[in-house]
């Protein structure tokens, strides 16, 4: 029953109907003229869709892209991260335009010092390089020590995210959790950073 | 000359004129009928405005609020952080509505473990609590260990940001750098986190 799904998920029934109409949530299984059943996977999918729309601020079209990719056969963990990262790029990318070669080289250098292996097409590489370009024109020079501190912080949260996946046996749930974690991690970092900034600023 | 300002800042002269017209950049000082001069403070202000508009995606009205606050007499560092944090809230806040009391209590607990002192009105506290609420409904439970890892990362970047301010003697430049650093820090963290995620996902 849609009422039960609404109760278990905390999402209003009207919103659930809206999601089904838009195609981001599959319709329930009609088991009689009046009864429609929603499974555990419906509940999981509903939570994912809501997080992508409300926290990630993705468009319905982007949500559909993410879901299609998640439902592809043979999905692996690395690819799930890539999907989540690409879908969320729009809200993160610092500036329009391509990053400079110098900035990309600095990102590669800081990543090498951090011991990270990744491909040159990694979306995070472009984002970080765009920030370095923006900082160069802004009067705030990000030196290597400063960048290394941000890299150490990124390493800490990425390792913690990965540890949280260990207990999830089912591959399709793990992929959904990866997408949700990618969406939630950015504002969580931003929020805690603001508390820490206030703390250090008051001490000064 | 506006041409020199454009050259030194990398911002096209047409864009500079547009900023002056919108009131986010003061007009240059007219020293003769044909010559207008722009000072160092114009250059700094131009870089700040561009970062707020292009990277921070602030509206012209929000930029004006930030500038008015920065120009207030007796500005202190803590207040400069607060201004920057509030101006950037819109793009960060996770969900609509107030965070739950439970989530706020968890943020206070993680902050206490991190050794942070801050007021209950801190905007980061509300953001982090909203993420915790969103995660509870999303199928990804953020346990204390996971939150502590994010807090340790936030502490690392906030300490590095503060260290970068040490060399800036002039108070109004320091305030501008604080605002710029707050804008740039979020996408820098997000970019490096994506590289680190890919690294750990590949190793798995």
C-alpha cells in the first residue's frame, strides 16, 4: 500500500505518486484491483531518489541517468562512485571553462604526495584544478602545505566512507549507499568545517 | 585605467563596467576628464566580487550584503567568517526545514569530542544536523566513528585555513581572504574527496 510506503519512508503519499508519474520510482506491483504492493527495494529506491532530488538538488533527468546506470547489469563499486560523482558535478564545479595545465599539474602533484591512483578523466581532478585557478586570481594563494592539508582531510573522509560500505553485502544496495554518501558528504564536510573555522577564529 | 585593471585582474573590461554599474565595485577615481584610476583596493575588491559571483554563485544582492558587512568599521576575524558562512549557506544547506533536536545533539557531541567551542547559532551546526537527518531517512546511517572522521578532516582544513591568514597583516585584506577561502574551500574539499574515493574504490 502506498500509505505504508509513505509511513515507512517519511515521504508523503502525494510525493510518492509524483515520483512514480515522473518515472523515477517504479510503480508498485498491483496484486488486486485495489491493492498495490511496494517491496523493500521500492523503499530503498524512494530514499535514494529523495536524497538526490532534495539534498543533491539534481534534476529529474539527472536522477533518471543515475538510476539507469545503477540498474545496469554487472555494476561495480568504482563505476558507482563515478556515476555519483558525475551526477553531482554541476553543483560543485567551481568555474566555467577548462582548468589550466599548471593547475592540473599541481593537483597531480598533491595526489601523488597523498599516494592516490586515479585516471586523468577523474572529475575531482578537474574540480580541484578549477579551484586552484580561481584562487590564483583571487588574492588567496593556495601553497602546497595548504593543499596537502586539504588532501589529508579528503583521504580521511574517503577512507571512512569506504569503511562504512564494508558491512553492506548486497551489491545493488552498496551502489545506492555510495550514491547517497557522495551526495551527503559534501554538505557534511561544509557544515563541520564551518564549526571548526569558528572555533579557530575565536581562539585567535 | 580600466584597461590596466582588466589586465591585472584577468577580468574583461566589459565585466568590470558591469560590476560598477551593479554597485558591487566602486567606480574608479576620476583624475581628469578622460582618466579614471583604480587602486590596489579596487583590484582586491574585484577579485573578491568575481569569486563570490562565479565560484560561490551568489546573487548580486548577496554580494552587496557581504561587501557592506566587510566595510563596516571595527570588523573582526570571527565576524568575517560568520559573514562568509551565512552568505554561502544557500548553496550548502542540505534540506529545507529545521534540523531535529536529536541531530543537533549528535553534532554537539561530535564537536565536543573534536574540542570545538562555538555558539548554538552557528550555521555549520544546522547544516551538519540536516545532513544527519537526511542520512537517517536515506538508508545510510552515519555512526559516531564516521562522523568523527569527518570532524577530524574539518579540523585539519580549518587549521590550515587559519595558518594561511597568519601572514596577512592588514585587517581588511584578511577579511577578504577569509571570505574567498570560505568560498573556495568547499569545492576544493569536494574535488579532492572524489579523487581519494576513486583511489579507495579501485583498491577494494
